[in-house]
């Protein structure tokens, strides 16, 4: 089937009370790993590419690979999403390529590092919504600033410096009309999220619950939500790697988020760890091998295993066949008529 609107995927997830993993891709093996997992677990899925991925793989290579995934897996709803767009132009170029969803991360300035003002964020995000919705394309915004850095994007820091203010989240949703909203509740990008198992002092789940109560129609997004499991760290270190001990976001916390309005969960680090561990293992155990397929195949399998597990844990497993696809052109009509409007004043959520 053609690529599906992310909004439809998330609306269905809200109806079914589950979350949908958004997995980052840079190459063919990662896309295949996701499709192996989605087929095996019968899951709808969000595939996403950062600016760094689009540059690494080149737009056309990457997009054609996604199209191939959609063509080869007609029973799996796939949304293609731009992760952390830094400007209107980045989002526009993704939409022109055929992405069905974009994130405008206006929480940072165009350099992808410096926190912006609230007004700057509203302005650029609204501009992206005004361009995307008439084309049937979904928009995710971000309010508050996440910690850490990934693919050169991020403000750094612990993730607790700019947690989302619920009043601002409501105002932001009202003034931009975004479909989905990434909130900062103490999570960070990258592998080094927490230096101990996170508890209520670092992961502000109460804040998430408050925001969902006030914005029940805006799908919430958790970024930096890899769990960084110890067994994947151990494999890397066992075969010559040197990772410092680190903790990610426990799956139970993500599941609590899903019970409270989280519909999209971004996972990248866990897959990177699985791939690297599998490759290191082949290199260490069979140093005579030099055919890339000898290590890319186990790497692909290792990532597929992690993705399938997350799909089951997030609850999206088994839901691939629940609904028929709404064409993007119909989504555009839904936005034009106001039927898909999520602004609190218009859906009576206040
Ligand atoms: Zn992110």
C-alpha cells in the first residue's frame, strides 16, 4: 500500500490504546530489519529519518528504499516521518519527496543546538502546519527542550533543564494545530541518558499525565526513549567495545506513558547497540571473515529482534490489519473541513 499518514496511524493507536514505535533508519538493512519485525508481529509502523540520515544515505536512495518496503509489504501500514526538522525548508523538502509526516523541532533554532523562544517556535511550527495539512501531511512539534545530542542535533545537557510547561503546551497546541507533540520530561537523546536507574526525580511522568489531561486530542511523543538494555551493552563490551555503564528509559515507564496519551515512541539507540554488538561478535569470533554479508546479516537479525520486542511492548503488535488506509488526499480534506483539527478550543478540550 502507499505510505500512510502518520496521523491516521496515531488516531488508530489512540482508539486502540496502544503506542507506535518510530524507528530511525539510515540504510537498507535497518529498513529491512523493521519490516521483518513488523511482518512477524503484524504491526503498523513509523519509519523515520533524521537530517543526518538523509544526508548519509542521500534523499533519493533512502526514499526509494522506503517505497520498496511499502510495495513489498502491502499488509503493513507504514508512515514515513522526518525526524527533527530544523527549519521550514527541511520539512518542505521531505514533503516534496513524499514523506507522510514531518517533525518541526522549533524548540531549537535552525542550528539545531540553541534553544529558541516560545514565539519563534510557534511561528515556524505554524508555518509548517500551514504547508503540510493542505497536503494531507502530519506535523509533530516539540515544546520544551530534550537533553543530549543525536546526529549533531540537540541542546546537550541532562534533559531536566527545559522540561515542558503544561500551560505552554496547551498554548502551543492551540496556536499551531500540530497533530502530535514531543514533550520534554527529562529524557535525553543518545546512549548516555542516566547514570543510575531513572526514578521520579529525573523522569517527570507526572508532567506527562498532566499535559495529556489538558490536551487529550494531541498525540504525545516520547523522544530519547531507548531502554539501553544491559544485555546489549554487555555484548558490545564482551567483544572489545568500551561503553560506560548507562541507563535508558525503562519499558514500564514508556508503558505508563502509553496509558496516558503517548502514541509515538522514538527508538534509535537500542537498534544501534544491537547492530554494533552483532558485528563485533562476528569480527571477534571469526576474524578471518571479510564478506560484509557475514556481519550485516546477523546485524539485521539483531535489530529485527529488538524492534519486534518493542512492538510487542508498545502494544502495536497485531494491529496492522485493523483499518483501511485513508489516502493522503482525503486527509487533506479532513484538515480543510476542520474534522481533523486538534486545537483545544475547537474540540472542546479545555
Ligand atoms: Zn528526538
